[in-house]
C-alpha cells in the first residue's frame, strides 16, 4: 500500500464570485499498524483530541464489566461517546441512567452550560434552569465514568482528576489504542474538566484504525469495540443530535464508519468498512471547516454515495445566507488531487 501525501486540505468560503476566507486542514489516514496511507498537510502536528476520542475513553466502562453489570443500553453507550445537544430525549436518558444506578446529576463534575441545541436552550431559560451539568455535552461520558467508579467500589468524587483510577484507565486506553507514549505528550484540562492529552495527528488516526480493525486487540477489547460501534450505529441521534454533522453522517452511512467531532475543529473517524482510521484538525479550529472537511474526505473514500451523498450534500457544499435568508456564498473543500 503506497503512501500519498498532499498539501493541506483547503476549505474556501466564498461571497459572490470571490473567496472571502480560507481554512487549512491537516488530515491523516492510517492503518492499525500506524502506517500512513494518505496525508494532507502536517500529520506529525500535535493536537488535543478533545471530545473526538470519547469512543476510546469509554472502553474501560465496557471492559471493566460496569456496562454489563448495570445493563447499559445502546442509547447509554452512545451517550457515553457523545457530545450531545442537550435535547429533551438526551437529557432524560442521562437522568434515568444515573437514577438507575443510585446516583444523580449532582454527582456530575463536568460543569454546566445551556444546551447546545437552540430551541432546548431557549426552553431552559424560560424554565429558569439554565446551566445544569446534565445539559453539558459531555454528561453521558461523565455518567459512564461515575458508573464505572461505583461498580468497581471506587470513590465517585473527584473522578475527573488525572490521578483517579477512572482517568488512569482512560489514559492507558488512549496510549494503547494510539500506540503513542503519552509521557511525551502535553497534558491539559478539557472543557468538561477531565485531562486531555496531546497526540500527533497520525497517532490519533491510528486510534481510529484500531477501532476499525480491532484484530490485534485482546478479546475483551474487541468485544467492547464491537458493542460501541453497534450502539453508535443504532442510536445516531444520541451521539450529537438534530442538525449536527455526527448524527447526520452516521445516520446516512450506517455501519460503514462513524465520526466524532472534538472542539477546535477535530474529527476522529474509524472507517469500519475499510479497516482504516481518519483524523483531521482544522488549523484555526473552525467548526464549519471541520464539517465540510470530514464530509469531503468520506466522499472521496467512496463512503458517501447514492442516497447518502444526496442527504449530505449540504455538508459537501454549504450554502451561506445573510440574515434575510438570501444565499450569498458557499463553504466547500478544494483538493489538490
């Protein structure tokens, strides 16, 4: 398998006949051994994956037996991998999950914010309950952390701390799946207060590849990965929500791949039908560029075709409109071949 390398992917934003803004995107496609198959821009650059690696962070929840012991549903496993909108069904599912295991949303240490979903946020403001931790995009993952700690007899307080057993297992899973020595990495604090570990872009892609092709993983991890992939395919709404690229793309392409966004323009994508992993980072962190970039790369890989291509046309070329709804330009990717 030969390696192809290109200049950074360019996302152009036009206004009328002229290009008004551009975003540069670095991206890597690798196999499970870490071999680079195709790259754009700087695949060695260090990036913080942020929420893009939730499908790795949730592995200990399944491998520890906590998911089985608490009879976790597909919706709950998908929520554990999610950056959800805070829509009613998502919030209800998190609350019911915590209640079932004898915990409450007051145990969440992710911090609170208004729902990402505009209509849900407006309803919260009307009810005067804005900013609750259960609305946090990461409350599903934090619920999985709490469940794991409780089922293993560990302290549920301060589960966000780097030295807590929950985070020790998470960081070990990241190191194992990416093949990267995380002692060489910068460590920081994510928006939801857990550690975030810097990784080279190619290593992040390898983490996705080891989900897409888990043949080298131990049986317990293979089983966990299979269950995660099945849950995400079964419950794409839970992974993000209405109007979000993750939900829309997973819904359209089924079990060919799944994608997960991370803050500051990161995407993590196990290409399940190809046995490869894809990771990308928009250099300036723009979400609009990240959505277009991931859709374009999936299209070029043959994963968006037929009905899926038609459903996702708005991500491949996004129409920009002014406040009156008048179309004024587009956001689209330019590939160098």
